């Protein structure tokens, strides 16, 4: 049964409109009527008050004349009778008071007891002070009065006043009555309006009933026909009766009939389509399945192609880099060594391009994933500085790191990818900045970082600013697109694939940040990116408790570079030091000598490379000065290696209190300051920021002689890996495939296995599964050593039981780090023959110690080639034994340019041969000669002393060499 909702809707609508209209009209009528009543009441009140004032004035005028006559005739009793009679005769008159100007009441009809007394009420005082006729309204004891005050004069002299008080109660009562009458009239009006509304509602309901009936009857008829049509009876169009053909219902009826006919036609077509639809669905499903299979196959082919190309490219690259490294460790001429060094550099550059392409491919395929591990931000920045400082020094660039004090060092995220982004940006900055420019790397909390902190996360902002060639707006627009560079001329001049910044942008996006660039042509560029990291739940507070220990302590920062100087000042101020800064050593000495003895400077942060007088010379002067009341702690801040500082410290007895390598971070500075105030021996100070060459030598020494099984089918790779590992003191056996490896492992003992993946007969995966299936080999370290660099290959290797993963071309340091981590020295016994052999190899040509020469650093500089280092030391003796005489001759002749060229060449050789003390003295001498045409005898003496020490050491080496050949 269809409900007749039209009637209800029309009824509710009509009644609602009537009620709303009547309420509006009633409200308007009430407001209007209230306004009329209020105005009428105000007029009535005004009229009543006017009449009262008129009567009061007439009465007060008459009585005042009588009072004057009575006073004049000294007949006050007559006056009193007259006034009392007036009060009795006039009902509105409540009281009459006759009082002198002094306030004494002679007649008081309301309160006779106050007669002859002094009246002091407020209204009494007001009346006494009136000089003219006045009307005063006031309220006393809850009763309202209107008082007429008439001054009384006798013989033209003021005598007092006559006060007539009229009660306003009658007037107020009339006002109340008028208001009640107004309210009564409004109530009657509302009643009439409600009755009118009820009548209108009743009439409206009747009208609605009539209209709804006229409308609903044909609609109900159409509804029944529609139900039949929904049940499939398409003949209902013949049963539709024309109702009001000229009206809306008639039009609706016509449209319904047309719809019924159209539905009949559509239904017939639908039946025809349904008969063929099933076959079409089957065909389409088959096509979609085929397209899906093709897409999956294409994606798989792409991944396989990338994996295969990575393997095929890295395999010969491993041979090129490995063989070049081995060749560099043999006896070579200078030209051969130059050729091979350039081959190795070019090979590394090619490997970097390959890695960029693979990273981009991983990102495009969605296979690049970020690690979530704990790391130290300072370590990432230090690694970045170590990688880029050499390139920057070659171009004469200054690299400065500025880390805000509120940036935590301990973070959780992916340090490798963060370092990759920073390395790419800094490498670009160095590449596109001309000689003598600046590159600034800043780390700070990003804007809005506080909201992120609440969720145990932090958003950091990194910026890399350079003073290079800059970019146009058009170049910036396509900067982060794949395979795109600024322009073709840039490509020709600077090279590159155009993938670096595109990869950076994708990685920054994955780290929850954004990357932007601000640049102007000729003004340099600033790349800014943000990244979100997690914070450890227990953040170290190791130095927060000690901050107050330095509160108010005076510190001096000496640095010629304003940016570095300001950064050091900010770090010290965060420790509550009282900081002063200067730019030269001379200013520092003068400031310390003039300092108050009661409040001296306790700490000096001294940059090594200062103009005119270098930091070492300034430190020496300060330590030996008698004019400085309190010798401060001195910490050297420099880009030089720690070995340089240690050599200078030992040779000149500077008694330095600490050493910080740039970039200086807040945590490292705090540690150095604490150590400076607590230590007595500089050599025992372990700066956290300095990476000493060979820190893993002790651990590597513990596993020397370990037996390794190299599983590799490529003969060139076999040779490279075998010779490289044997040079490091390992005993290497070779298996050409997986089956051979399994057989050798079952018959011989090995400390670790280096497993290639793709080999004939049996690959590395299957060999590892077999090895791991045997219980006695469950702890045998297996390291994958493959040309595959895809992340899924690494995961597969670890999943089947391998312990490590090293990609080709082989990074020797990475391979040794894996061996150190996986081989347990306590579980093996190093063969004495191997240790003896390694020791013999190490000491056969070079002694363990040569004064003035760092043997270990020198070997590292020539990739461990002892023969090469030995020969280079002898050549140095032959070429520079007369260096002091030659320099002195140049200077005496006034040929400073020739002296500088000779010193520069000698400094390069000294640096390569790890003669750090001699290198430092040459640099000091160069700085002096660059600043002035005169040279200091002290500096030349230092140079001669350092040179003599080196020549004496090499001389002993020559003598030993001659004895061996006799």
C-alpha cells in the first residue's frame, strides 16, 4: 500500500507557513503596541509632573509671602499655624519646613521634634545653600519626594528657606496602573491573534486536503502502473489514461507512456546483448591475463637485464681495478705509476656512474628500501669531509661544517643514503665552484620540527651552499629530472650522467623530506633538503650535567675565517663559556697579555692556519710567555692530520692540551674541552673526531694467517683476490665452482669462505645450501663476493645462510672489515710460519720506525708497496739533500718565486712520504714568504732541523741497504 505522503507534506508546509507568518505578525504588532503604550505613558507622566510642579510653585509662592510677613511682624506662631493648615488642606503636600540659612529648623510639620534643631541631612544642606527658587527630587526612607525650595528674605537680607515637600507616591501609583493596563491590552491582543491563527490553520488544512486529493489520485494510478512495469509488464503503456492532458500531470502521464515503450525496446536489446556478453567477457579476460603476463615478464626481464648487466660490467671492472691496484704495488717508473693511477681514478669514476644507474633503476622499480638503524650524525659528516677534503684542497676551496647546538648526534635512520645525498650535493658544489671559493654545509632543526619531536621523531634541515657558477630559473626547473643537466656546455665541461640530483630527490622523498634550490648566476647556489629521523628512546646526556662547570669561564677563539669562528663561539656559548673571538694570532697574544690576573682566559681554541703568524707559533709563544699571568689550555683546530700535530708537539714540547679536526661538532668539542681541563698528557688524549689510519690494524693482525677458501670461476678474479689477500697475510685456497668448494670444505679446515654466486656446474647459492645443511659447518663464515649489486640479491644471500656480502669491484677495506667481523681470533690459531712471513715482508726493506717519517702512513700512501716507499725515500735523499743550501741561495739572491716553487715541490713529496714535521715547517716557511719579502731565521732553523732529521733517517736506510748488497 503506497502511503499518501503528499497530503502530509503539503499540510505540514502550509501549517508551518501560517504559524510562522502569524508569529511574525504577532511579534510586530506586540512591539508596535508596546511602543505606543510606552510613549503614551511617558506623556502622561510628564503631564502629571508638570501639573504637580505648577501647583507646588503657586502654593510655595503664596506661603512664602505669608512667611515673610509673619517673620517681619515677629509672629512665628501665626506662621506655624498657617503652614500646618496648608499641609492639612493639600493631600499631596507631605511636609513644610521653615529653616534658617544656618540649618536651624523653626517649623517642621513632618517631624516636630526636630524643630529648633540643626538639620544636617544631604537634602537639608542642599536646600540651605539655594539662593533662588529650586525644585529638588529625592528619595528618603523608600519614599519619593518633590521639594520646592523658596529663599526667604527679610528687609532685603537672606533669612532662610521655605521647603514644601510633595509626595510622589500617587504619581508612581498612576504609572504602575498605566503599565498594568498596557500589559492587559497586549494579552488581549495576543489572544485575538491566536484565535485568528487557529482559524487560518483550519482553512489551510481544508485547502491542502482538497489540493492533495486532486494531485494524489492520478499519481497513485501512475504508481500502480509503475509497479507493474517493474515486474516486466510492458503493456501498461496501453492502460495509461490521459488525465489533464494540458497540465503537469498530463505531461507526466505522457512521459510515463513513452518511458514504458523505450524500456520495452531496451529490454529487447539487453536480452540480445546478454546472449553475446558471456563470450565477450571470456575473450576480454583472456586478453587482460595475457597483458598482465606480458607486463610481469617485461618487469622480470628488466630486473634480470639490470642484474645481468651489473654482473657483466662489474666483472671486468673488478679485473681492471684489482689488477691496477696490484700493479701499483710493484716497482714502476714515475710515468707508469702516473698512467696506472689515472686508470684507477677513471675506473672508480666509471663505477660511480654504474652505481648511479643501478640506484636509479632500483628507485624506478620501487626496490630501493631505506635502512632503519642507529647512527651518529657526526660520523656521517666526518666521512663526508674525509671524502671531499682532498678535492676541495686541490681547488683551494674552504669546506665548512656548521651544526646547530640543538641538533642531536644520535639518530635512527639510513646513514648510507643520507651520506649519499650529502656527498652528491657537496661534490657538485666543489665541482662547480672556482678556485678560492667556499662551500658551507649546515645542519639545523627544520621549521615545525617541534611537532615532529612529539612523536619520537625529528626533522632536520641540511643545506649545502657554494660560491660557484650558479643557475638560471630555467635550469633550476629541470634540475631534478632524470638524465638532465643545466645545459650542454655544462655536460661537456663538467661531465656526469644527470642522475645524481634525480636520485637525491627520490631518496629525500623516501626520508619524508623535500629538496629545494636557491641560486643566481654568478652568485652560487644553495641546495636545501629536509629529512625525518627517529630518536633513540634513551638519548645520551653525558655532558649536560657538566655544562655548569664552565659557566662564566673565559674562553678565546682564534680563527681567521669568520664563519668557522662564529660556529666555534656558538658551541662554546652553549657550554656557558664567556667567549671572546679574534682573527689573528697577534691579537690573541695581546688580549691574553692584557687580561686581568684575577679573571684570566682559561681556554683558547686556536686555528692552525692563521695569517702572518700560524697557530703553532702562536701556541708556542703563549706557552713560553712570561707576560701572561695564567697560561690557558690550548686546543688546536685544523684540517691537518693528527700525526702532524703530534710530531710538532713532541719535537717542540708545546704541551698542547687538545686537538680537534675540522669539521668541529658540538659533542667532539665538549669532549676535547673536558679532556683539556682534566688531562696532563696530550698524547693520551683520544679525540673522538680523528680517524687514525689503521685503527683496525690490531684486529687485522689477530686474524692474519687465516685460511680462506676463494670460490671463483674467473681466472682473472682468482688472481686479483688471491694476491690481494696474500699481501694482507692470509692463506688462500681456490675452488673453481660450488661443487669443488663443497668437497674442499669437507676435507680441509677453513676460517672463512669467499663465495661467488654465478658459476658453472654448481652456483654459490646451491653450494651454500649444501654447506649449511651439514651441522659441522653451521658456524663457518661465508661471504658472498659477486658482481651483483641489486638489493634483492643481497637479501637472497643472507636468507640462504651467507654471513656477509661484498660487491665487485672489490673494495679491499670492505672485504677486510667483513673478515675482521666474522673470523673469531679466539677460535683459531694463527700459523707461526705465516706470522713470520708477514713480519719478514714488513721489515725486510723498512725498519719499524724512522725519526721524522711515519712509516705506516707512508705505506698507506703507496697502497702498501714497501719496495716503492723504500725507493722513493732514497730518491728523496738524492733530490733534496741540499734543499737548505738551495733555499738559502734563492733567498739571498732575492728570488723568492724560485724558492717558493722549490718548497712547493718539496712539500708535495714530503706529504706523500709521510714526513709530516718537515711538511709543517715548509708550510710555515711558505706562509712567511708569501706575506713578506723577508724570512724569519727561526722558521728557516725549524725547516733545517726537520730536514736534517729526515735526511739522517734516510741516510741510515741507505747504509743498511748498502750492507745488504755487499
